[in-house]
C-alpha cells in the first residue's frame, strides 16, 4: 500500500480526542485540513505517517520501489551464480561469504541507527503525557516488532556466514542448523506481519465482501 493511502487510512480511523479541551483544536500548516481536524495537538500524539505530505509520500514510495529492484537484482545475480558455478566453488571460495558478512554488517548498522532514533522518539512521546490512540499503539508496536525481527534475521545471517568462514566451511555442525532456523523463523514472521498490515489497512468489510463475492456470487 502506498504511503499516502496508509496516511489516509489513519486519518479515517483516528479516534477523536476525549479531553474537554478538544474544542480548541489547533490547525497548523504542517497538517492538512482533513487530518488536522482529528487532533487536539496539545494533548494527542501525532504520528509522522499521519501528517506526511503527498510529496514525501511519493518519495518514500519510490525509495521502496528502488529497494525492491535492487533486491530482485541481487536475487537474480545469486541464481545466475548458483547455475554457473560448481558445488566446489561454494565450499572452497570465501568471496561469497565475505560479501554476505559485509552486507549483513551494513544492514545491522542501519537497523541499529533507525531503531535508536525510533526508540528515542517513542520514549520522548510517551514521557510527554499525551494521549495515544489504540490504533497508534498497535502501529508503533508493529513497527517495533518488524525492526526486531529484521535485526534478528540479519544477525543470524551474519552469524552463519561468519561461522562458515571461521570453521573452514564446516556445514555439518548443529550450530549452523539452529542459526539458520532462528533466522528463517524471524524472516517468515516478518513477512506474516507485512501481510497482516496490508489486510488491516483495507476498508472495513471489504475482505468479507470480496470473499463472499468470489465464493457465492460467481456464475
């Protein structure tokens, strides 16, 4: 789902402020009129996704698309490499594993940096005493869980490749299987959460309507 669509979904389902001072809602230039009407900015938490501009939303969407393209290019390169090299190449050539260690290290560094900023902002927002809606709590909780799962996945990917390099490519140790099991479990959990988020963002009743239409209304 596009960023501006997710922002609109938050705005539609935003819980109204319950404080008596809600009548004095403040409209600022950083909030569009359709979104600002849902907040008492003096007493309510406002997530960045709820106030992001259309221009920034398009930039973020393009960034995600570029990331998908780069990931697909790496996948294709890996498939080509697997098809063009013999099995001995992967058992005796450490170039691939060094690349994996470097890639995982960069990924972990980026996740730690983002997680630090994320944690600092959540702690600061909570300490402010402002009101969190249930939807906001769930969104922030899901984002935190995704970061933890991806960090776990990247850490296991780094660990298994570093282990191969340090053990002279010993693939038969139970340690390898357990590291890979934890990493794959984290990745699968993260993918499941992404699907859950997409379903939650659908309009109310749309999923049931589509299912009933496909099952009962086909001719």
